[in-house]
């Protein structure tokens, strides 16, 4: 399952992504991929959401993967939160999906 996120991920937009993630992480999916290469900004609320989603995925046995591309704001946020080793990060969607089996469904947000 792929969820594409673009634009700003902040307190204004994090609630919508939280709803999508909560549903997808509690589904039968083995892997959820957050395609974040379209982000232009990530705020504290967005980073907290990613950390919460990581914990939720881990408790349910779901592999949460982030596609970060060349998004400098995301890289800086992960470094500032000392979370660079927390997530499975990939530079492209193709690499994130390379080892995923089964049917994938894409969702657009933004």
C-alpha cells in the first residue's frame, strides 16, 4: 500500500494523514509505503505523526517504509529528532517496493 504525501506536513495537515495511516496500519497490509519525496515542509506535528506511525506499525507487525528522495527538510527533521536510524528510508519508490510482494494500492493525499 502506497500513500503519496506532498506539500506541507504540519499541524494543519497531519490529522488527515493520521486518519489514512491509522486505517492502513490496522488493515491486513504487510507493508505500508509513505511516498514523501513531494514534501516541501515538515513541522513538529508531522514528525510526531511519523514517529507515532512507526510505533503503531511495529506493534502490528507492519513494515513502514519512507520514500524520502532528496527532501532536505525531511532529512533535517529526522536528524534533529535523532531518528535517522528509526525508519526504513529509500531514495525512490521503486527501491522501496523492490522487495514487497503482493498487490499494491496507491492513495493520493495532499
